[in-house]
C-alpha cells in the first residue's frame, strides 16, 4: 500500500514539474524574426526602379520581430555581381538593435540578380528545433529557417532587376 502511495506521489510530482517547465520554456523561448518581404528602393527618388550607378537600399522587412536573440551575423550576397559596392551591418546584438536589416548597394551592370540575405542568430533562450520554408508576401522570394539548440539561421532569397 505504501509503495502504491509513493508511486502516485512520484507520478503527480513528475507531472507538476513537466507542466512548470513547459511554462518556463514558452516564456524563455528564443525565436527568429518572421520576414514578410524584401524591398528595393532607389536612394535618389525612393522608387522601386533600380539603375546602374545609383545607390539603392535593400530591406529585409520583418513582419514579426525575433525574441531573445543575442549575437547576430548578417551577410548579404548578390550573385554574379563581384564589382558592386555594398554597405551593411555585419554583426550586432539583435535584442538591442532589432530594426529591419538593410544593405546599400551600387550596381555596375544592368540585369536580373539573385539576392541572398543570411542571418545567423545566437539564442539567449530556449530554442524549439525546426526547419521550415515559406514564401515572401510579395511572391518574389523564399525564406528558409533552420533552428537548432545553439543557432537559428534564416536565409532569404529573391531576385531584383537593375536597369
């Protein structure tokens, strides 16, 4: 009888501990931002028409900001555009600077180019491991998210046209 009572107490205690941990896990969860679109605008007139020799800015717009993210490394790449100039923030602490990532560029040749934005986030909380891919809202690109216990990586790809 005593053995049964101890088993019930142990089972009940275990359930209480699990429920308490799930609340903490939720409250202290690190999450990557959810990106909605990649915009490109001319710095001279704010239009979406991009021209050779004129500065323009690419912005990875976050629909939902990330949570509990520490050291972050950003990388912007333009396929087949080695001689373009680029200016962007490479390293930051996301929770202190959660603004939309941007890259300011000057194109040297017209054409259609594939843009790849990669963000590597170091979590400061609990991460739910997962992998998923979704389309940007404007239909022009995709976002891939890979989350592990020690890193969250987001890769956004889209094409742009320069005239």
